[in-house]
C-alpha cells in the first residue's frame, strides 16, 4: 500500500514539475524579446550586461544599450 502511495506521489510530482501553461510561456517569450541590455562601452567587466541603464561600477561611464544579438542570455543586475 505504501509503495502505491509513494509511486503515485512521484508520478504526480514529475507530471507537475516544469509544465507551463501557454499563457505563461507566451509571457516569458514576449518579455525576453523586448528586454533591453546595457554594457560599459570600455568593457571594464568583459561581456557583463545590466538590465537597467546607469553607470559602470568600475570606470563610472554611462552604460550603453547593446544589440540583443551581442548580449549573453544571463543579464546581471547591478
């Protein structure tokens, strides 16, 4: 009896994890496309990008918007 309960819980857990509704998936894709990235023009921190405009923490220059193709998929917050 306990094995059946444990197996059922495992199946339920596996079935529910990672499933997104169509609405959730569409929202994330739209957000990723419209997201702007900013980077230091002097590349003080290499390829590091920021989600918001501001100043480079190293050289204090204004961050510039970079094209989406140039950015890495993991934006760092400052």
